[in-house]
C-alpha cells in the first residue's frame, strides 16, 4: 500500500520504502494527525532540523500551501524534513504503522474531534498504531464548543470538564493502550505563542480555554 503525498496542487504516490528512505538519519519522527493547513508541522520542522515531521489530513486542498513551501529549496524557505500526506486519519494507514516517536492531535475538529473525545475504539486503535511502542502523544482540544451549552448539545458532544476528563476520558484512553500521564486546562493566554493556525483561530481570538493531554502509547490492546 502506498501513500498520497501532496506537493502544492499536485500529488504523487509515495511507497512505504520511499518513506523509510526519507526518515534515515533523523533523531525522531513526529506525526501530526488532522494537521489542517499543515503550517504547524512546517514551522516545527524549520525549528527542529533533526526531527522529521509528517502532516496528515483528509482535505487535500488544505495542504497545498504548506507542502509547496516545504518543497522549495532551503534558501527559499523549503524544508526537507517535513512531508504532507492526504489520508483519512481515522482509517488504517499501514505504511505509517509503528513509524512515529510522537503522535500529535492539535485542535481537532469534525469527525476527528468526535472520535477523540468519545474514545471511539476502532479509529483510536488505527491512530495509536502509528506510534512506536512507548511512543509519546500530545493532544490539544480547544473547548470553545464545549463551553457553549447550546452549541455543545446541538452537536451531541459531552461536557468536557475536569470530571469528564478524570472519570471518563482518561480511563477510556488508558483502556485502549494510550496512557495519559498529564492533563491540564490551559488558558488562551498560555497558548498565545502556539505556532498552529488553528490555535490562532480557535484559541487566541475566542479567548477560550483548551485541554492538554500528554502521555505514552503502548503496543498492547
């Protein structure tokens, strides 16, 4: 099975073997699932040249700008240690399985948000399989819709407060082999320097809090 790599408005097939070749010599591999416009992995790759970043999103057109920037020569802003793939992150992606030292979900929306907050076991298993045994994970969830009672109920979302996180979300993730080691609610001011585009739209502009969860992905389940 191959992957669809996006480069600007074009795409091409990337085999698992070709991907492994790209990863040679890097200290870590970080996969951003549901990366949106891809600017977060692009910026992080620029800051950390010894780390290889992979941004994955189902919206092909959203990846056009960041992938085009990354493909340029380094002297023109290019970044050889990041690539962008078009795929549904809730489904299995065999070429990516066991590839990541860290899996990230940064301010998810839509079906990805529902899967994470609801701990939907099949999509969660598909996503956790991307991490190596004992790999790290980081999850940022903006609480904008969760703190708006009318919108939250209209969307059929749970009330993501401290009680829900402690009694429901953390145990559910742990049961799936995703061990949470830290959770905290962070303010918009705490995230004012976060390099994600979505952080700017969902956090700084709204002034809403976010949930941060970090931990370890185990290989059992």
